[in-house]
C-alpha cells in the first residue's frame, strides 16, 4: 500500500511540475519553430494641424510627428550630430528589424543610413527622419520650421537626394 501511495504522489508531483513549467501534451516539438512575428510599420500617416492647416503627415509607430532637416539634402548621410541628436532624436529601426516598412499611406521610398549614435536611421525619400524633443503627444507639430531648417514630413515630400 505504501509503495502505491508513493507512486501516486510522485505521478501527481510530476504532473504539477510539468504544468507549472508550461508543459502540456499539446506543446510544440523542438523541431517546430515558433511563428515569426510580423513587423509593425515604423512609419504611419496621421492628420495634424501644421501652420494652422489640417494635413496628412508622417508619424512614427508611436504616433509622434516626424521631421526632416534641410541640411541633410543630398548629403547621403546624417548631418544632425552631437547636441542636435539630443534635441532631434532619430527614428531608428527597431531591434531585430532589417528593413523599414510603412502602412498603406506611406508611398515614398524607405531606406536606412547609419546613425551617428548607433543603429540604423530610417530614411524616407532620401530624408533621414527625426522626432522633436518638445513634442509631448501625438499630433504635436511644435518642431515645424524651427530655425528655418526643420519641417514636418508630408507623405509626398520631394526627394532629399
């Protein structure tokens, strides 16, 4: 009788351990890889008020307004460096993503350039993309025309290269 009770307790303990560790008879085998997650678009469109007019602009996946910097035109590299990148953080590709994507309203050419602070900066129609530190919520466009060099990105922005 004792031997049967010990065996039953051992079997119950093993089953509880398997359940606690996530084991089940329906789990995937080691040879079946988990599904690859679909990358989210890093660029989206949104409506915002820019210079007193409602217009469609580009935003990051977080909904924050994106800007381009006119000195980047034709440079083939990021020209906002040092303190500039503190005020104007770059839109970087998320970790594990090797190619930028955009939702259906994002019709321009998407590429990347090395960012001076590391990572790959997203480029739209030849323009490296940036956020503005003083925008605090989606829809803010307080970086528009800062210094006469920073502008909100419309989906049809002309090529910067």
